[in-house]
C-alpha cells in the first residue's frame, strides 16, 4: 500500500462542474502540497497546507490532520484545468523527504 | 514560472552510458531536491542537497549521485544507465529554515535510455 493514496485516478468532468480530488496518507507529515502537472511535465505548486483550508481563485484545499486526509476542490471547472493533480506530503521524520501520490488525471470537457 | 531551470530538456542515451542533468535553483534558495517520475507514476524522491551536502536519500542505488555547488545550482549524475532509468527528472528548490517551506519545481529533463 502506498503511503500517499489519491482518488480518483482518472476524472472526466463537464465544464462548470464542481470537482473534488482526495488524498489520504499514512505517515506523519509536517506539510502537504497540491501540485498541478501539465502535459510536457512542468509542475506547479498550487497549495502548501499544514492545517485548515486555503483558497486561491477557483481552487480550495483542505486538510484534516487527525484523519490524515486532504481534498482539492475546483469550482466552476474549465477545460484549462485539465491536468494531473498530485498530492505530496513532506515527511515529519526530519529528512525533508517528500512522498508523492500517483496523481489524478483530470479532463474537463467543453 | 518558478525561476528554476533545468538542462537539457530532452536527452537520449544508450544503456551503460553516463548522464549529467543540471538544475539552476531559484535565487536565494539553499536546498535542492531531485525526483524521478516514470511515465504514469508520481515523482519518486531521489535525494536532497542542503548547503552542498546530501541531506536525505530515497531508494535509489549509488549510481545515482549528485552535487550542489556554492551558487546552489545542482547536478544529478547517473552512471551505468539502465532502460528503467527512462523517466522525467525533476528538480525542486526551496529555502530551508522558513516555516512554510515551499518547493519550486523546474520543468524537468526527459531522459530516454535505449
């Protein structure tokens, strides 16, 4: 079992839909990142969370430390949101190691 | 754009060869991490350098080695290339010591081993 699990693995939505991507982890963490990766490979950091909730534009990220779970929400989805969304946790073990989920491939249809 | 650059963007090598990938960190960042991302997979942590010393390593064999220079640019070296080394190699820089340390990723180097 992976230390960081994401669901769903693939998601197709219609433009305008509300989207939720989930991330569960089994290790102690000091922070959790949500990343966006477009075809071609470049990764953009969307959020870094250690508690609570953050919002940026149409994106909202939440984390529940007790339940070891985080969600990324996209409101009013748009075809340009199509990308792979990756959850990555920073281990609290002191080695500054990051553990990545396998990603959720999102396709938003016009 | 993150300010982190990597070179080359693409590279083709043959099995047994050696390769050096380069990363230029965002200005002021003192930490660089390297990741390997196989097709369809999430990135895997290779190692991290902080102030020119290795500071954490993932499950990669010794033929994966690195360097960080005084200007905080970095190299990833892979010896005796194997077919399974074909992947996207990402570097990410950050500033150690900040409470909210954020990693900034480069665009990656796509390596193909034939």
